[in-house]
């Protein structure tokens, strides 16, 4: 009896112990489950925050793309705010806006972008602020994309603006030299070859006399820079679209207006009317002469483009396009081959990127589906002159008719709005017409992305570089952007014996405000990020 009672008591104790342990385990498991649920919630909140942050970053990237589309516009008009929701099954959205824009005295343009991302299921938000710096091609005083192995920078040349070389860079300096070659930054993808003296003796990097090469010494050279590309064919077609349609969206093919001639607002220029909504589109080879001030029967605050037939496949008659900035009008007049009274049409608005009082800026894109001879003259206003330059269509050229003084701005002051850009696969100067030099004011682009290698095309050159006699100094007031360096002259021991000397003068205005329709580089620096949190 006593034994059975003891056993029964022991079983009761064991049951109680088991129940207590079960309760303890349930409490522990409950706490663990609560902790796991909390951690899962934290993980979910972190995941939602990450989704919102990634969306905010995407908003900045999208706004940078929109800036790229607008950077060539007059006055750097900031893009409109972007509000975007990703389609299902994604659950994110962002709102992005440009909050500030600055043009610096050095020519760079800065944009402050604010972007807020949202994880739409939870409502979790994250905000970022970014500072973005853009680089139009016209930012560079000298830009060479290709690798021809024959790009030389020599004493006697002087670069006051930024230089980029995407291929083999050869620096040939004289000692002593009156001035260093480079007086600003130089970016190159590979180590340059250095040469010294009339005998062109090879010099190692460690033995370069930097006072003859760069005013800032070796720190001026950024060796191993990321490669940069020339504009794509879409950029070239965008200028044609601006000139014919008045927008930059028609980038699949050139316009097809039909007969050779001049077109404004998408119709024959002398048959249109009303407000100017486009640039000037020309089909056929032409000769173009700029003039400002007293230009035949025109006088005043103006720019008059005389457009004449030349060679085969040309336009049927000559025209003047008179831009009157005071009256805010553009008048197109046919002057030859009229068959009666010559037609003349006046549009409201100016064919120029220069803003007029009380109005928005005009569109100064001039596109020629043909080759152009550009005569010496004076430019007042803001224009680009472009011919086709892409893989399947790059035979057209622009030739500068090389009589002194050249193609000059009416006003070169820092506050001037006179600007010009020209773009063709090959641009040449007929240097045989001058022995006293030539000046071109503006930015030059030759070549397109994908043309190099092989690097045999896309160049600016002098037709008479080897004619055996010096032709004076060719002055670039602006910038030269090209696939490869073309021949301008022949130098011996630092002295030009044939063709042109070259002189570069930097125009920071072209960097801050590129000519109408002129493209920008593939280089965009997001130079600062700030995570603003929720």
C-alpha cells in the first residue's frame, strides 16, 4: 500500500512538472514568435524602404535623361516634373523634379534634382537630392574621339579651354617655348607620346619640361580618362526634326518634303504664314552667306542669310531669309527664277535661338539635306547649320569659303547671345583663297558615333594644307569636336611652312548654352547624392 501511494505521488509530481515545462516552453515560443514577427515586420519595412529608395534613384536617372533632351534648348529650360508609377506586379512610384539650375562662369551647367520614391503597398517613402553636371560637346575647345595615331599638339598652339583626346595623343613641344600648349584641363584615355625640339626627340613622362607643355603642370593631364563617344545618328536626325517639324521627336528618318527647296513650318517657305514654329529645312546643295547690319536692302538689328543654288542637285532659286530682331519677324524672299513678281512671306517670330523681348526663344536649327558652301560673313543670333551625318548618309560636306576675315560673330562679349554651330561628317576650308588667315566663330562637329575604328573619316581639314606656302593663322573662337584631327598645315621645328597655323580661343558661352539642337556628350556627372530619408 505504501509503495503504491509513493508511485502515485511521483506520477502527480511528474505531471505537474511536465505542465509547468509546457507552459514555460509556450511562453518562450510565444516570445520567440513575437520576436520573429517583429523581425519579419522590420525586414518588410526595410524591404519597402529599399524599394522606395531605389525608386527615388530611378527618378533622378530619368530626370537626367530629360535634362539631356532639353540641354540644347535656349535658356536651359528645366524639364517638367516627372510622376511615374511602375506597372503591376511592381509596387513602386517616384516623383522627380529639377529644383534649381546654375550656369557657372566656367561654362558648366548644374542641376539640383529632388526625387521621392514610394513603396505603394505600405506607403513607405524615401527621398534623395542629387547634384548633376552636364557636358555639351561645345564645352570642349578641342575634342578628338578617334585613334588615328597622328594627333599632334605642338608648341605655337595654345588651348585655353578643356581638351579631350580619345586616341593616341602626341605632344611635341619646343624648349624654351613662348607659351605652354595647354592652359586648361586635358583628358586622354592613354599615356601621351612626348617629343621635344626641332629634331622631335622622344621624351619620357618623367623628363617632360612641363612649363612648355601645360601651365598647370602635370596635374593638368588626366591620363586614363573614360572613353567618350561622338553624337549618335539620332542626335543628327533630331536637328533635322527641329528644322522641319519644330520638335526633336522624328528621329527615324530624314523628312521627305518632296522637291528641292526651302521649307518653314513644314511647307515651302514662301507659301507659309503665321507664327514661326520650326527652324529652316533645305533640300538640295546650297551656298550660304551670313550678314548682319547693312545687307543689301536690309539694315538694322538683323541677320540676313543669303541662300543660293550651287552645283548639281541644288535648289531651284536664290532666297534671302531676313531675321529682324527688333520687329520679331522672319521674312523669306525668293530673289531669282521667279517667273513674275518674286514671292515674299513674313512670319512672326525669329529664326534664331536668341530670345526676343516678351516672347519665347525661336528655333535656330538650320538643316540642309545636301552639301553646303558657307561664305565669310557676320553672324548675329543663335544658330546651328547641320547636314546628314550617320552610317548610311554621310557624303554631304560643309566647305568654308576661305576668304579673310572668315565667319565672325557680330558680338563676342561675355553677355552676347551670338552663337553658331556647324555639323557635318567632313568640314573643309578652301584655304587657297587667303594668305592672311581666317577665323571661325562657333563650335564645329565632324563625325558620328560608330564611325571609328577605322579612323579615316569625320574630320576638319584644309584643302590647301600642303600647297607649299603659309596661309596665316586659322583662329577657332569656340571649339573643334571631331573624329580625327585633319591636316591644317605643315610645321617644321615649330614654324609653319605650308597651310595654316592654328590658334584656339575658348568661348565659355558655348559650354553653358550650346547652339540650338547641338548635342551633348554621353558624359553626365552626378557629383553629389544626399539621402534625405523618409
